[in-house]
C-alpha cells in the first residue's frame, strides 16, 4: 500500500486529532490501517476465487474501515459490490465494480 497508506494515515490523523489526543489517534489509525490491509488481502483472494459472497463481505468491510478513517468517497466506492449483488448482477460484474473501487482507492483522487 506504500504511499497510499501514508496518505490515508495523514488524512485520518488530521480528522482523529480533532477528537482524540495524539496517542489515542495514532492507535486508532494504526489499527484501522492494519485492518484495511488484512481486508484488502482477503478481498483479493475472494476475487481470485470468484467467491461472490466473500467479495461482497470484504468489500463492505473495507467500505466501513475507510468511512471510519474519514475517506468517505473512497469508502462509498466499495458499496458497489453490495449494490450489484442486490441487483442480481453476475460475479464478473461485481468483480469489475470492486476492481474499479480498488483502482480508485489507489489513485491520487480525493485523498
């Protein structure tokens, strides 16, 4: 995640420091980033297996983590998996939507 991780850390710390002292904010952000990395790895595995239920689950979890870290637009992008699933779309359509969300997460836009 490299540079993206540091950008997320910076934005999240700015937001968390409005409500927490530095040590508390650092713990919350570090835990969020650790969870994000785990969920993105699990999401990648689910995509490789075309396991739609787990794709939707992990994409939804990534969405929640990003929203909690203050990256609202990036987080909302991951809602596509559940939306497409609820519309009865194919596994390929869901995967394509999630890959677009991942690409957006790793782009420089709206960080």
